[in-house]
C-alpha cells in the first residue's frame, strides 16, 4: 500500500510541476523563455506525457486483454477522437 501511495504522490507532483513550470517561467520573464530549447521542451513535455498515459491506459503491458475489455477501451478512444474532430479540442482548456 505504501508503494502505491508513493507512486501516486510522485505522479501527482510530476504532473503539477509539468503544468506549473512553463507558466511560472513565462510569467517570470517573458523575454528569457519565449524562445530556445527550454521553452520548446517544456511546451512539448505536457502532450508527450498525456500521450504516454493514454498508451499505458489503453494497452497495459504484459497482460492479455479480453475482447470485451478491448472493445470498451476502443469505444472510449473512438469517442474521444470523435469529440476532438467535432469540437477541435481534446478536453484541454
């Protein structure tokens, strides 16, 4: 139980920092971080993490997925893609 709680807290802290750092750096000094490798890396890190979480949640590694479970996951993914196509938004503000 302690390992699970530690993992959840670590992921929560990482997610919080991935959202806080770009905003903090942009507000602190726009001229310093509007261009360059750091700004580009921070801008790409959020979508990369979301894509990684999506892959892990849709197809868990080293586990046989039942047909019904695969159908539910595919339906959920298709619903998200249809919503993105309809409203041009994946749920981001």
